[in-house]
C-alpha cells in the first residue's frame, strides 16, 4: 500500500515505487538515475509497513545503494513497524562492509 501523501501524484508514486524496487533488487544504476538531481524523491519515505529504501538496500546487502541513499540524506535510525532499521538489517546479514 502506498503512503497517503502520494495518492494524487502518479509520477511521484511511480518514481518512489521504482526506487523501492531498485533498492530491493540491488540495481545501483537505477537508484543513481532516480536520485540524480531529483529532489522530489524522499529517500526517507516509508511504505505502509514503515519500510524505507535504506532498509531494503541494507537487507539485501547492497552497499553501493546504501551509500547513495546516505549521501541523499537517508536516516539510518528510521524504523519500520517491526522496529527494524536499515542499519539493523545490514548488520544482521553476513556481508563485508567497508568503512
């Protein structure tokens, strides 16, 4: 289900859905394309379960996307309705992170 503030703006909805899909599947090029110069996409927008693009990228271990989202202001402490954050999801997986 989409956030209520998107109900009247089809283009914004489409971009946000594309961002969520790209973060989930690890499509860094698509994420970069969507975020490039577009301040319309809110990287902290949550779906009806409280899931953010950062949480999806962290869950999948997509470090390049995580970095892109952080560079655009993604909040590492944003929690879904189950209380999980992108940082928690990334740490719960067995990925090698570079600092």
